[in-house]
């Protein structure tokens, strides 16, 4: 990719939180959900494996926390095979650029469909 990645000019930490902030729950042996402020990220894959993916990239400025959660669950210097974005809202893509730069991994998301021109 030759294009420089960047967020919009309004990218900033959003000072909101929930009672679940900082809490992780193992739903199944290969499904772990963790709340960052007001949104969940999910790790899909067993902790003893290096085959896992990250679903969503949290709130703005959350990349370091996501890296810490992953290293705690999968080991130091672990990295997912990819990031899967459920959608493009600020609370799901907040750390994606830093994570891509840190790990050098692919991101998968549904393509945006623009309405066709009415002429």
C-alpha cells in the first residue's frame, strides 16, 4: 500500500466509560470479549494457539490497551492473523491504524456501498 494511513481531523480520545470498562470475559475457550470504555473487542482463537483474529479495534487511542490484552491472553509479542471490522464507526476502528503499523497485518471490512447517481 502506497497511501499513508490517517484518521480524520476529529480523531481524539473520547472521555466516556461504562461499568464494564477493563473487564474481559471468556465466552468460550476460543472466544474472549473485552470492554474498552464503551465498546467490546473480541479475540477469536484459543490462547494456546497463535492462530487468532481480533474483531474490532476499539475506541480512539486504545491500541496500547488492545496490545496489552492480546499479550496477556496469547503471550508477549503475539499478534493476530488479521483485524476484522464489523463496521466503520469511531468506536470500532479507534486503534486500527496503530495496530496495523505495530503488527503489519491485514484488516478486513465490508466494503462501503455508495448510492448510485440519480440523473
